[in-house]
């Protein structure tokens, strides 16, 4: 049961991967539409990437707690 619970806890990593793809896809579209805002858009994309990646790390932490806790 621990293995099933840990596997279910890692579903959040899939959502995070989709979110990261959407963030960088929007970054590319934004830069293509207005290249003069490149630095500002890149900063916002890095902030979004960091917050989205944090969700993935929390999901992995929960999976490890289930497995080894």
C-alpha cells in the first residue's frame, strides 16, 4: 500500500511538468509578439518556473515521506 500511495503522490509532478511547458510556451509567444519586453517577460517566467517547480518538489517530498516515513 505504501508503494501505491507514493505513486499516487507523484501525480503532482506530472501537473508541474505540464505547467512548466505552458509557462515557457507563453514566454516564447510573448517574446515573439513583443521582443522589447524580453527581459521583463523572462523574469516573470523564471518566477513562475520556480513556483511551479516547488509544487513538484513538495509532491516528491510527500512520496518520500510515505515510502520511508
